[in-house]
């Protein structure tokens, strides 16, 4: 069985968006992850919301999604 190791980094784009930057992955792998996120978003809110696929000026592909903030457990 062959295992594929995905290489990515997550960064904040704005107050409401974060992006997952992919390195050395094919467009089909990134598109597949985006489709899985869209499917999960239609079922429930347990997965961050998919926003769009984008391309940075240096040709790095990014998966843009909603930005989540940690909840202070003492607030409850």
C-alpha cells in the first residue's frame, strides 16, 4: 500500500479567511479536498466552510476557507 504525504501550510488571509497552501501536490488532489469540504458543508457545520480555490502570485495553489478562532472554555 502506497502512502501519499501531503505537504501544506495554513495561514491567515484576513479576519474571516484562512488558506491552506499546498506544495508539490497535483490540482486533482487539491480539487478533491475542496469537493470533500463542499460535500461535508452540505451535511453539517462540523467542517470549516469552503470559500474558494485560489492561486497566489508565485503559482502556489491555496484552498481558502473560513477562519476559526479558539473558544475560551472559561466563557461557559
